[in-house]
């Protein structure tokens, strides 16, 4: 969990100072966040099913998908400057 926060902090600093690697790391961070949310929603209920199977909908995915789309859209502009 701490690793994820450190990656997000590094992405934020890189985007703030307009570093070349920031958008690539932001795209990787978005994919990592989406994968972790999907794992928490669908995999963990099978592992820890003490109270039966129940799906936990995560709102982070709602923010991560547009974030990923925006980062993909600005990647070419970011790398050309």
C-alpha cells in the first residue's frame, strides 16, 4: 500500500515539474490502480469468503478510467515538447 502511495506521489511531482517520464509513469500508475481495484472487487471475495460472496464496488475505478484516457491523449503532445 505504501508503494502505491509513493508511486502516486512520484507521478504527481513529475507531472507538476513536466518531466519527460511523468506521463509514462502516470499511465502505468493508472493501470496498476485499475488492476488492484479489480482484484479487490472480484478476487478477494473468493479468498476471504467468511460471510458469503459479495461484490465490493470501488469508486476509484470511476476516477482511474478517465485519468488513464487523459494521460493517453496527452502523451504524444507531452513527448513532442
